[in-house]
C-alpha cells in the first residue's frame, strides 16, 4: 500500500529519481525535490522566528495548501562537538528555516505519513 501511494505521489509532483534516495529505513527527498513539491502543490509558507541565537535557532512554519493548514517547527544547533550539534553549518537560522519548510511541505502533501523525510532534516540524511 505505501509503495503504491508513494509512486502515486511521485507522479503527482513530477519527482524524478534524482529527487530522492533510500537511506536505511526512510526515503529521503533532496532540496530540489522539496522545492518542486512546494511549487506544484502551491503551498504558501510564512515563518515565525521562535528563537535565534548565534548557535541555535527555532523557526515555526505556518503553511497552507488550499483549505489545509499546518504549523510545524525546524531547529538547528551548532555545538562544540558532533554529539551536541544537529548541523555542521554555521548558517543556523537558514538551516532552521529549511527544516521547518521541508516538514511543512512533506506533511501537507502526505509524504511524512509514508516515512519520507527531507535531506535537510538531519545530517545523517545526507546523500553519501
């Protein structure tokens, strides 16, 4: 059932093999795939900065697709060690925004419920 639904979503949003890859237990969609889904679904997103510091940021995405609305969060932490960090980037606010945006897009379009995540959501989700 999930494979059929996922194939259906790939077709609806015109996703190509280069837009996604398999990672351990999940399917991961890259940034260009997220942008394509957002454009095709006509998802509007506004952001609210919850917290923004030099090494930590939390953004709330308020997103809508037609009559459907969702609020979700993205955060990023640049710590002193790998175990403390959730990102390798020094662009903390930008990473929190990308994570909030990706989650909103995937939740509004039904990908999240199929265990599909965005490449930006975790350093461990990066394509090797």
